C-alpha cells in the first residue's frame, strides 16, 4: 500500500493552514459565524473554511463566467465564487430549502454580489434539465444530496464547455467510502467516485482537502 506523505491534521496544524490562506472578507466570516450560531446541528453542511479561498482561486484560474452550483445551504460557496467572477459573470445556485437559503440574501447583498447570483428553489435535477443542453457551463460546484451525485453529474457534464471544471465536495464522506459496510450515503459517494474515475469525457483528480474534493476537467 502506498505510504501517505501528509501529516496528521491537528487543531494546531489546521489553524496554521488557515492562517496562511487569504483572510476571509467580513461578509464571509459573518456568514460562517451566523450559520454555526443559528444552525449548529447542520452547520457542517457549510463549505469548509479552507475551501472558500480555493473556490475563489479556481474561478479566477479558469476565468469562469458561467457557474452552476448544486447545493446552496446558507450561501457561503456562492458568495466566494460570485466575488471572483469577472464583470458580467453569472452564478446559478440550486437548492430546495427556502429556510436555509434565506440566510444567504443579506451577506450576498452586503458583499455586492446579489445581482450576480440567480438562486433557484426547486429540485436541482429539474433545474438542471431545464438549462440549455449545449455546452455552456465554465465551472460547476457539486455539494448536495449524495444519493443524486451521479444524476447531477450526468446532467452537468454534457453542459460543460471543453476545459470546463466540476468540483465535487465530500468525496471521502468522513472515510465511509473505505468502510467494510458503508452507510447509504457513503455507499452512494463510493459509487459516484467509481463513476467519475471511469468517465472518459473527463480527467479528474481527488484531493484530501476537508472531506475530500474531486476536480474534474472536460476533455471532450
């Protein structure tokens, strides 16, 4: 078995990593604090703090102008990606919860990005299928119900422009993907990971950031 070269992530090392990221703008910090305050039981659904500057970085690196996000929660990932869009860029964010997404509106407005974000409250598969079928998406962020990851993927990939990027979150699912008997969601993520690795339309890498991220680029 290959040897893992990374260190064990202690609280001190995690704090060191965060200290060497770009500092979060006040609106992002406030949204993180608000989510943990009002939704403590589900706050772990929020994009991890170290992922926020990475998402911004990927938007700028790819020059993305048209982003689709599947899974909004309280709006942190949409906020950081919308900030990184060039003038005229647009982000479509898909979710089914009016309750959770309601917390996003004020931070988006405070950050001056509300006019760049099109929040659509409906089953995400319905919203994806209603989008133009031709390749037009520059970047997609997938962070929603794990049982539908493969259907979401299959709707996104044909709509991704050549060279476009899909970022899928929680691909390690707290290590459940290697459990002898994974739970239903862990099993769904494991199946998704196998599906992605076999998809010849995409080239992908899995990285151990937070709960695991897969970065996949459309090659044809």
